[in-house]
């Protein structure tokens, strides 16, 4: 029974977290926060959160080598759905402070259109 509760506890600790666009906006000025945008390259080029980096299958290995396991990482996609899978993957790789941004870039652009880098 203790092993079961340990596994549940471990799963809770190892899960990614959700973050709102407002909370993400507040964290933009923090130096160690990474915003990783997993949308396609054309969408990223058309507009993205200032300071974000494009993340894809082509650069994920390099990305993981460059980041600290305890560094906050916010994953952004189109609507906040695909980012959950990417966030989960990073947690499985040992990253400890990973977030999926609810609403995705679509919600960000609607709320903070003046803070879209083009």
C-alpha cells in the first residue's frame, strides 16, 4: 500500500502544471523563465511571445542540453492543447518546473496584441 501512495505522490510531483496567459505575462521579466513555442515555423515567424524560442523535434535535444532541470519552462502552442503533450514529455525527461500555457498563443495574442513580436 505504501508503494502505491509513493507512486501517486511521485506522479503528482512529476506532472506538468497549467499556467494562465496572465501568469505568463507576469513572469516575462524573470531572467530564468524559458518560453518555448512549439507551433510550426511559419506561425512562429508571423508572431510570437517576446523572448520565446521556437521548439521542434529538430532542436529538442539541443534545447534539453542547454536548459537546467529546475529552470521554469512554459510551453506554448496554438490553443493550449498540444503544449500539454510537450510539457509532459519534458517532465518525463527530468525537467521539474514545466508549464503548459492555457489558451495558447491565440489567447495571448487576443489579450496582449501589443506584446507580440513579429
